[in-house]
C-alpha cells in the first residue's frame, strides 16, 4: 500500500465538525496529527479518532508516523498551514519514496464567508482594547463618511473602473459593519446587530420579489417594478407619494425623484411660477432650475448626470489653463 500524508484543510468559518463524508472516513480510519488543539480536534476526538498534537516543526513527526502507519492525516490549522505543505512537498520531491502527499478539503468557505471576517475585524477594532478612533465614533459622526465613500464608489462606476469599484465598495461595507457594531452599544431597547441588518434585507428581498421566491408570474419589467412599489407601499404604510424620499440627496437628484414620484402616482401639480415673477434672486434661480429638471425628465435626460459631466469637463479645462508646477529643486 502506498504511504501517504493527507493534508486535511477545513474552513474556519464553519462550525467545528461540519466535514464531508470523505473527510470523516479518513480521520476515523487513520491517525491524525495537528499543530494545536481546537474545537475541530475536540470534535474529531469525540467521533472516535486518534489525534496527536505536534509541538514544534511537524515535517519529521509526520514522516515518522507515515513510516509506522502507512497513512496519516494532518489536520491543518485555520490558515491552512501552507508553509508546512510547501516544506513537505519539497522534501517528498527530493525523496519520493517516503510517501505521497494528498490535499483534501474537508469543508469549504461558503459564498460570503469573508463577510464573517469583516464582522470579526470590526468587532475587535470597536471593542475595548481596539482602535480608540472607531470606539469614539457615533452614527452621527460617521454620517459624512458614509456619503463620501458612496460618492467614491459612484466615481468608480462612472469611470468604468471595476478594480476601484471593488475597493470603494469595501469602504462602503466598512461603514455598514461599523454602524452595526456601534448599534450593539445602544440601550437594550434600541440595540441591533449586523445580523438584524442582513436579516431585514433578506426578508425584504423575498417579500418584494414574489416572482422569484413565491412562484408569482414575472410579467414585464414595468409590471415587476409596479409590483415592487405596491408591496413597498403596503410595508411602509405611507400616505404621501413623497414619503421615503431622501431629502439630503443632491438638489437636482432630489427634484428629479420628487417629480418621478408624483408622476407615478398620477399627481399633477403645476411647477412654481415662472422665474421672472419671483421676488428674490434665489427664488428665481430655484424656479428656473426646477423647470429645467422637469424638462430634462420629459426628455429622458438625467439632469444630475448632465451637470456632473459638464462640470467635470469644465474642471479639466481649468486644469489645462493652470500654469505648470515649478520644476523640482535639485537635491
């Protein structure tokens, strides 16, 4: 029988003992070595396996064990023990008659597993002994950062820079997880956690997508959107078409959304009087801008995007008109 060393790698993000049938077979049938005791080694022992903890370098103890037993299992630690695998691989490449090495996955990270790491890291940073700055924050003090990170993600989307978008969405996620961690410190009757955030999102998506989760007929995109809005109105018990509009968003986007909401509900309210009839300069400018937003909406144009595009082009013209920077001083 060929001597072999089975490197058994498991996900540290799953409950201890949640292994594949093949992994359970191999640990029950052969001696198991590992670098440290853990919840997983406890679960393996309770299943009747023989587990030995190796104190120090593990290559030679593994080779000694395989010489005695023919097949042994190395139960890798949470990080996968890549250094040991590399060292063993080099040794067996030089002396192939000693044993064969087999990599076996006893469990895999589920999709989204690194989100658990994000929660754990933010918990440590915001707990006693963590980062004083994060511990000193409140929902209100972080509000500006949430907007800033969202705008930076928007910029990445506008630039079609998907690498930058991945990074910026990480910064947005940081804000979400940190807000949830801070909420754990609220008074008991106000407290909530990241699981409450995620659970609320899951429940909402299931309710609002009956064509996916409840067997309802999908229909057209317009029908799906209308059904979403109908379910949303029933959930929120809102009375006004404008309930739920984010009033702190940029003014052009705010004007567009308000006009859209009114149109979807069939509410026809005349725009403010023409600009030349207004009493002060600010009211005249406001009336003129709102009229232009309404005209853009009718034409199917996004006024926020249009002004942004033109402003950025003007900003580039300003950069071109600036004098060049002075030459660097010689060292």
